[in-house]
């Protein structure tokens, strides 16, 4: 009986200690931003996406993990005006040619490992877009209650091949770069 009591007390102390060391910091989805840039032979387009949710996990004040969900139905084009191609491009990006938001309304990033570097952390995680998950690495700067990164994503790894010169011949000036860029700013 005394052994069981000691075991329960020990387990409680370990749980309380572990709980006080790890801390989840939720992002403010209204203040956090994702800006995207997609390039093609004849120029580029820019726009935004919104987070659905997200958090970073800190253990002993060091980043150790996190998870983010992006609302793919929120895709907006910012370099074109309404009535001048904006709606058409937003519709095409939402279609199955690109992100297929009717079937894949959420993209997800799960941080698997964070390694301290001079200007923040080297992040290794799993990125899921359009139901396909691939590993990804990037640098994340963390300062106080904010974090930021700029990263490139190869869309073809997520079965987004429309206009890709890697998969289609004779596209000429209609070819679209396989990689698109994201500039992410997190507010917690």
C-alpha cells in the first residue's frame, strides 16, 4: 500500500513538473499573416491566406514543437483588382488544378523538431497540402511574442502540377514556377 502511495505521489510530481516546463503559445489568428507569391515566366502574382489555428510549444523557454492549420478557402489575390482578373485567378487557385479547396479546405504544418541557431530555430516538420504530406525544413525567427519566416514550397510534391514545366512540354511563356513563396508572421 505504501509503495502504491509513493508511486502515485512520484507520478504526480513528475506530471506537475513536466506541465510547468512545457508551454503552448497559441497564435492570434486575426493578427498573424501569410503572404504568398507565385511566379511564372511572364511575371508573378501575390496574395494572402488565413490561419484557422496554431500554436508553438516551448519547453524551458526553448521552441520544441507546434502545429498550424491554414484555411485554404481564404485564398485571396492582392495584385489584381476586382473585375480585372482577381476573381478569375482566385477561382482557378481554389480549383482542382491548384489547391482543390472544396475537397482540401485545410493545409497543416506540424513541427517535429526545432534546433536552436543564431537567429532563431531550424525547423523540421511535416507539411500537408491537398491531402499529401511531405517533410519540410526552414528557419524561424522568434522574438518575444512574435515569429516569422520566409519559405519556398515545391507545389509539385503536393500533386499541384498545372502549368509546370517539369511535367508538361511546350508551355512557353505560360509555364508557372514549381515553387511558390510564403512570408509568414505569427503573433502570439
